[in-house]
């Protein structure tokens, strides 16, 4: 009665333990977890578990498995992806496609985000593979794969940059130029990025527009403001800027009632009120 139920549990006594034991054990179990998830997804799509008889309620039939390889945050894993055909209304059928592990998907979303993050930090494909070696663990990563990821990010950014702002109920704007270093033609140089933020009711600031410009001028800021108007930003109560004359001119060109007022004799910030 005094013995632990864990003592002498089958065959684990001879197994070595080291600093990698936890992660190694997790990786060993990832395959089972992935297979359980996709099996449950297929059960839901078919309306029945394997071999279950549900008559006309069944929405299709399984027809074997195929081997898939997926790299997650624990490294690459090979697992069995179930196959099935789903019935359609005209009596035909089509191949079932998992939404959990999409067709041709080789990496999880978190791994893709890590790759894009390192790329945006200025690393090339070789350096990305080196920096993420503990994550990729030998999984392939080509230059084309990185390019596709960046291309997808570009599409997401353009969609974000064009979203409607009417529901945002913008009252206060913060507009400023930011000069980060970026890689252009294998050289790192500073470029102006025009940033527009708004404030929420709780005082939190949220970025609503972000774009690269050739220079921080009245014309470039005018393009930003024109885009915000097109996206139905409305008329803000005030805008806080850093005193850049081009930005002040662009705001006053769009909203004639904008009146600039400096916070103090030694304060660089300028408030424009819209009456």
C-alpha cells in the first residue's frame, strides 16, 4: 500500500533523462495529437465516426490515409492524414479537405510567423534557417517558400491598410514620421514611415495607418490624409503632431478649420483642433 503507483511503470526505468527530455517527449506525442485532431474534424464532416452506421445521415465515406509532414513549434512531424469523399446534393461527391492542416501546408501558422519575423529583421533565407534551426529541426525551407510567405503578408497588409474606419469612431489622431533602418540593395538605410494612430475611449493608442514615403513632406502626408478620408475616418476632434510644417499644411488643406496650437514654448508637439 505504501508503494507508489508510478514505481516500476513498464520499461521507463532504463530511459535516459536529460535537459531535452521534456521537449523530446512532447515531440513524440505530437503525432498522436495531430491525428486525433484531424480525425475529429473528419468525424464532424462525415457526421459519423469510423464504421459507425447512421444511415442517410452519413455525409460521405472514408477511403484510407496518406502520409503528411508538418512542422510545428516542436519541429517536423510525420502523421497519417485520413482521406474521405463527401457527398453533394446532386448525388456526386468530392474529396474532403482538412481546414486544420490545409492542402500543401507544410508549416503551422506559428512557425510561418516566426519565419516572417526573422525575415523582416533583415535576415536572408540562409540566416533564417540558421536562426530557426532549433525550431525547423531539418525541415526544408526554400527561398521560394519565404517569398510566398512575404507575399501573403503583403496582401494582408494591403487589406488592413484599406479597411473601413467608420466603425473606429476616431476622435484623436497622433501623426508622426518614423525612421527605421531597412535593407535596400544589400545596404541598410533609414527611410521615413508615416504613422497614424488613434485613441480609444480607455486612452489606448491603436495604429490605423502605416506607409513608407520618399520624404516627410506636405505632399506625402496629404496622400495619407486623403486615404484616411476615403476610408471614412470622419473629422477628428484634434490631431497631435510633432510640429512638422508639411504635416500641419496637409491637415489644414483637408480640414480648413484646423487651428494649430503648441503645447508649450519648449514642447515640440502641436495640437490641431477641428471646429
